């Protein structure tokens, strides 16, 4: 066991939270975290409640691994981490409402401004490909271009982040948006925010992620610390 035992345990804890929240069921989800020159990934077909730090699999970007057999979805974990230096965590789950939309190959349009949390005007749905294949990884990379989340056709969803907490939060937000969208559709296709408004929304979100307010500094004289100029 290397000195990354704490990181491995945090991965297990994140997966347990994913399941206990209802975001995922059984052993269907998986999680990877960038580590050293490669990454760590959850093993194949092992319930999270039975998992120990020693069971987490160490992989290289060349596809080699040490220990247990890695998740069957290791290819898209590897390819995303290899091609996306802006993220360190890949979380995959079969959340019910996101998967409902994915079964119809239906992307999530900008019916609600929070769609912008994934980095664009839509949350795309990747083309279907058999699980565990390079074709699925290729489809996921296309759907994630310029995005931090996507649906997988007739499969589930992927959420990315710098940390496990951010990736789990994003997956939860995608599931919430999916649920609202599914519930809105019986009333008719909801109106969609235009690209100009979504650009403003995304810019606001980016500012807030850097600890600033939703408006650019100096744009109003209301929300500022007392005693500031």
C-alpha cells in the first residue's frame, strides 16, 4: 500500500455517498481520480460497502494496471483524464432521471439557467456505444468537448471536476435538472434561454467560482463589505 491510502478511502466514501443519495444503484457507477503519472479508479463488480483502500486500482495512461481488475469503463476515465488537464476527477453514474433522458438520446437544453453549470448552452447526450468500449469513450469525449458533464445514450451520465466533491455536486445538479426537465415536458416543450443570456449566465458562474459576486466588480453599489470604498 502506497501513501495514498487516505485518497483511496475518500474515493470509497464518495461512492458510498453517491449510492446513499440515490444518485446511483449497486455497482453500476464508477469513479477515477488523477494521481501521480496516472490515475486511481474503482474496481470492477465490487460493492462499495465491501471495498477497502487496497481494492482501488492504480492505472497508467497506457492502460496497464496493478491490483484488482479496473472498472469496465476504464477507457473513458483514462481518455478524459488524458485529454482534459482542466479536470482531475471523473464520476459516472446511472441516476434515474438523467438516464431517462439518455434512453431517448435527449440532450438537456437551456430550459433553466442552471444548465450553464456544465459549461455550455446544453448538456449534450453522447451517441450510444457498447459499455466498456473505445467507441463509448470516443463518443463521451465528443459530448464533453467544452463541457464538464454529459449524458450517455441509453446508459447514464458523466460528471467531471477538480475534486471529488465538485464532481459529485455536479452529478447531483445534472440529475436535478434532468428531473425538472422530465417533469416539465408533459406541460409542453419549455421555452429555452437564448445563447446571449446563457453567455451572461456562464460568465456570472465563472466569476462566482473565483469567489466574486454574481455581478462584475464595480457594477453596483449594494453588495460590498461594510467600510469598503
